[in-house]
C-alpha cells in the first residue's frame, strides 16, 4: 500500500491529504449508513404500530354493507325519537312544553309551573330540557310517566322529586317536580 501511495502521491503532504480525505469519506459514509438504519428502524416500528389499525379498517371495508345497514337503522331510530333538524331550535322547547302540558292535563294532574331551560348542544343532537311542577295523585303520576315512555318524539325523564302536596296533604296528593328533556337533531346531520 505504501508503494502505491509513494508512486501516485509523492510527498508527505499528498499522502496526508489522501488519508484525511479517505477518513472523512469513510466517516460520512458511516454516518449516512447510521442515519439510514435509524430511519429504516423508525419506518418498521411505525408499520408495526399502524398494521393492526390498517387490518381493522380493511376488515370494516369488507363489512361495508352490513355497517351501512346498521347506520341507516340507527339514523331511523334517532329520527323516530328526536325532533327533526328542519324544526327551528326555539320551536322544540315550545312544542315540548305544549305536549307535556297536554299529557299532564290528560292524566288529571295540574301544572303548577313549567320552564324551558337552555339547550345543551352535542355533536349530533341537542338536548332541550324542561322543568315542570305538577300536582295530583299517585295513579295519575304513574299514568303520566307511562305516557312519556310512548310519546314520539321521545320525552326523557331525567329526574323526579316527589313531595306531599300542601293543598291535599290528607288525600294522598303529591307535588312532583319533573326534569324532562327532548332531543333535537342538529341541521348538519341526517
């Protein structure tokens, strides 16, 4: 090797330049190889991480028809239980209040107070709360709760507070505060 260097690179300086250049080139190649190896390991770890997700998504893609049928069924069920998106948001509370008053009157209870509360907005629906205080007997209250369960759009009973009635304490009358709510589809969703 030294004869090769002496023959083509005469002088100490020339040989030093060649050796330093060779070392620098080897260092750059080694650093590039380490960087490539690091990126290769990173890419494989990323593939290992997203592989199961990709497999799940591919599996869901194969079940598209079944999932679409289930989605359509859920949308239909939601539409049956919620006010439509076409109805203005301020009308939902008013309609809920009128429907509850009609159901209360039909069961022979008296409405003492009712108040529409501000809606709580969600992603697909908003919840429209209503507080109602009624007065009457236990059987009428039971019938009212049963009427709520069959109402469409649905009327949800969120809370009930029952107290003896101040007017008819001796005849089993009750004063009942009901926290009710209904759901309203938001316009951007089916």
